[in-house]
C-alpha cells in the first residue's frame, strides 16, 4: 500500500541569487551608468593666462603678449596686424606672429571663402633651425559641429580690460534599437547614447592699451 505522506526529500530547484548579491549588482549597475553619463558631461578650467600690451600706430596694431599656458613654460609672443581692414594688405594678410623662445615667425593669410569652404595659409620660418614651412587649413563654414565660443569682457578702466574665453560643444542623446533576425551580426537590442557636453574655460587675458 502506497503512503500518501509527502516525501521529506526536496526536489532540486534553481539556485536563487542571494538578496545581498542582488542588491550589490543593482548598485554596481547604477554606479556604472552614472559614471558613464558623468564622463560625457565635463567641465574644464585649465586656462592659458595672457597679459597683453597693445599699441596702435596709423597703419599697424602692435601687441606684446606674455603667455603662460597651463602646465607649460611661459613665453613671449609679438604680433602685428593691419589696422585698416579695407587696405590692400588686409585683403591678403591677417597677422604676423613672432615667438622668440622657439625662434618661430608665422605670417597668417586671411581666410579665403570658396563656397562653403574656408582656406587659410600660414607661411612660417624658424630662424634657429633656418627652416621655412608652409601650412594650410581647409574647413567648412560649419566647422566640426555645433559649438559655442565666446569671449567675455570687463572694462576695468579706460585702458585696462579683462577677458575670459570659453567654449562649449554638445551633442544630444539618441537611442538605437534592433528587432528580429538571429542576432548573429552582433547588433544589440537597444543602444543608448547619453549625449554629452564639454565646457571649457580656455583663456584668461589682461589687456592694457598704451
């Protein structure tokens, strides 16, 4: 006669994830998500400090600049620019730059507009190495994407001005998904781009007109 009493032996059951391990996994996932988002949203304040002395002649604007880049050696920079933007020289030349520390001289052309393109040449010469150079830069009028650039100015006195240059670049979040198929091509079901913002204070100037 068979017994109707239940067996004392438990059937094999799948292992349950301990509650503590489950909480740790959830917290780790949340922390990882927050870290991924924060990596895409950054604020940088490593400005180059510049003190400029400016003087304007009838035909030329002169500038002597003592520059201290972030975590780099300070250096002097001297520039000359045409004052009259409608002059024949201004049609071809934007500025002349001299950097005595590196022995570099650079003549910058004005940007040449070719439909949606912008072309600029830089004719250089290093008098320490006695080597000439020619550089060019071709860009579009849209540049490398949405970017905001500003230079805030505070007129401390009639002759002295403080400036702060900052820029910001951003891209918005987006979402991609995949449905159907065998999935052998490696496509994930959902891929989230959380977007990002990069805000940087890149330059701080003190400008004295003499």
